[in-house]
């Protein structure tokens, strides 16, 4: 399990995908088609699609061709719907499947299940540090402040880690649904991913944030009811012993004995990555920026943080139930071997639903998993599409009309959705992939956003330095999950698994942050003292007065004009914030 529990073996991540010969076959269990389960899932998909189409009709009834209406719903998303859509976006298929997985996994346990608490703290910090400032500035995307302060080229460069993060996130949650459908109704993983991605892309294409928000309300309700309905049935199954009796000890689901030794550094690194790497996501800012007032944007963040904690309880219990189950006394023996192989840990939540609850309850639980997946996948594809059309696109077509931008958004939605589905089909570990999606965001994007919003003297040259150094130090640390070799072995490096037990990601993030600050200071000093000629100011940061006006005009951002000095003396660097 990637950076979430004490690593056991790199074999856990080795590829085991095989192309199926038929549509309704299970890669892992090769079970028969469950007709009623299939009917239930189709009915759920139809309901969600109808709601999404209704929301898109509401968008058209506004008779507006403004791309901002599609991206932030005209700043008219209410607090109730906002809390539901924010919570539903974070509580995806990777969240519920991965939480159950890591609690069940030997050598891991609840102590290593950091994501629920990590992301909740992240939402609260986002509300304190960024929600009010970003909403007051009238931004539309997370990249708008970068484009305003550092220029379109730097904003386009910073779009890349954000895009990769969204694709990894969406791929993780689509993979979660494919695993669940393969276990409960016998639908092949590949076709489950394709169907789910297709439905979510369709209503997102039609209605933008309106469709996403309205469907999220229904989906979060399905997740809450579906999973809580399954818990008592699984707890009272005859093959399940008391979860209190299996909580402690070396192999207990609490995992308190697994937090020791050289892996403490890895634990700290992972926790900080979740907290601060969970901040710079467009899916978050899209909801914050859709609120009517800055105060409501902050309240939304705090309430969603509480929602994430509440929604983590059912999958935590399901992981503990799986740990307390005698699988030889269940129907699982007809489909797999005991003890459950490591490659199948990702299927633990659907296995509990399938073998420890009645069929109708399992189908309802599967609806909860489907809801979780679609509630996050639609948000992620709209997120990347929004940033592309709003920010990097202006670098290529600065005079694009609203109609052209709308079409670019739709094309980008299709691209991100297809890329995410392909990743979900090809990559094995759910929780590992979900965890990986915060990696580049933490190392590169978080220090950039922090400096852009809160440190007035930073500039384009410092931003470039931070981007390059952060990327170099992160990549040279290696990554076992994707086979990236380790160029620098830090203290406590585990040669057997390839893990860096030293918190090198946090180190890389701090190096990136320091590079932004020092790079900005040195660049300002060199130009202010006349050491460098104005002709070397290729970014137009200091000597080209029109640069600030162009940045605001291109981004369409309201507000006062930044003052830029046009000589060697009387330098003024007035930031918007």
C-alpha cells in the first residue's frame, strides 16, 4: 500500500491485469452474472443521469452563454447544496474502498489510515488560509492568481501537476467501482470503468457545475444510507467475531503496534502530504468560488471537513469487520483462497458486501460505492477542464470567445475522462493510486499557491526556481508504485521495498518553498540594483508596465492594477492581496 501503511512487499503493486473473453466475467473471482444486481446498478445510473440532465436544463433556462456560469454556477450554489457537493467530492470510491482496505491490511491498520483525518484538517486549513481571499478576489479557478501575478506561461506550467493530480484521483475512484462491480454482480472491471466514466462525463458535459452539484446531493445520501445499512448485517454474520476482540495485538485492525521504528518518518511525511497536499485542488476551489459571499465559502469548508470524518466511519467499520471474519466460513471459499492474497486487499469492501450481507443489501451497498465514484469523477474531470479553458487556453488563443471556451471545456472533459478511465483499467492498487494523486500537488503546487496568495514580493522568477527544484528533488527520490528508480537514497532507505523512510517529500516541498522566496528576492535585487539589464526581464515582471495590465485582461480578473516599475529606481511591487 503506497505510503499509507508499513510496506510489506513491492509485489503488492505488480501488475496482474488480464483482458477478459466476455463482458460479464470477474477477473478475480470469475463469478456468474448477478442479474438483479445489474438491474439495480442500471436503475441507479438512470436516476443520476436524469438528475444531471435536469440540472443542465436549469442551466439552459438561465439563457446565458457565459462560461463562468458553467464553471462556478453563477456564484449561486447554496450552502446546503455546497456542503453536500464538497463532501461528496472528497468521499469518493477511493476514499471508502481505500479506507476499508488499509484497516484490513496486515502491517497497516487504523493507525495508518491517515486520509480521513488528513483531508478533514486540509479542508479546515483551506477555509482559514485561502477560501476568503480567493472568493473576495472574484477568481474563477485556482490558477487565476498565478496568471495574474506570474503570467500566463507560468500558470500553464503549474496546470500540469494539477492535471496529473485530477487524472490520478479520477482513475483511483473509477478503479474502485470496477473492483466492486466485478465482485458483486460479475461485471468485468474494464466495462464497469467505461460505463461509469461515460455516464459521469455525459451529464457533466451537459450541465457543468450545476449538474455535478445536484447529482452530488443524491449521491452523498446514497453513500450514507447504503453503507450504514450494510454495517449491522455484516456485524451480525455468523462468521464474524466481535471487532473489539480483534482490535489489539500485532495483527489487530487498530494497528498501534505497526507505528514504530524507521517508518515513523514515512508516517509523518504521508500525513503532512495529505494535509497540505489536499489544499491546492480545483475541485475544492470550484465549490468555494461558487458561493455568494466569502464568509459562506469559509463555512462551507468547515462543514465539509466534519462531513468527511462522519462519512469515514462506515468503511472503517467494514475494514474492522473484514479483519474479524473467518473467511473459511463464508461463500468466499468458492471464489478465492484463504488467507486472502495481498493483490485482493483492494476488494475487501465489496467482498464484505457480497459475502456477509443479503443480496438486496449488497446491491444497495454497491449503489453507495457507485454513488461515491460518480460524485468524485464528475468533479475531477470538470476541474481540469475548467482550468484548461480558463488559463492555459489563453496562452494559445487570447481572443477566444465564450462560445469557443465552452467548446474547449467540453473537449477537455472528454480528454480527462478518457485518460482517467484508461489509468483505472491499467493500475492495480486503489489506495496507492488515490494517495499518489496528492504527491505532485504537495511538493510543487502547495508552496506556489501559498506564496502567490500570502507573500507579496514573490515573482515569476522565484516561481520558476521553486517549480524546477521541487520537481527534481521529488523525482530523484524515486517511486516504487510506478517503477521510478531512486537516484538519491536518503537516510533510512529501505532497499528491499524501495521506500524512502526519510520524509523526503516534505523536504522537497520545503526546498521548493525556499527556492520561491530566495529566487524572488534575488531576482528583485539584481534588477533593482541594475546588475541585470532590463532586456533580461524576459517574464516582464519588473520593466514592462503593460505586463500586469495584460495579465488581468487575459484572465478577466477584476481588481486594481498592479504597479510595475519601469526603471532602475522607485521600484513598486504592489500585490493584489
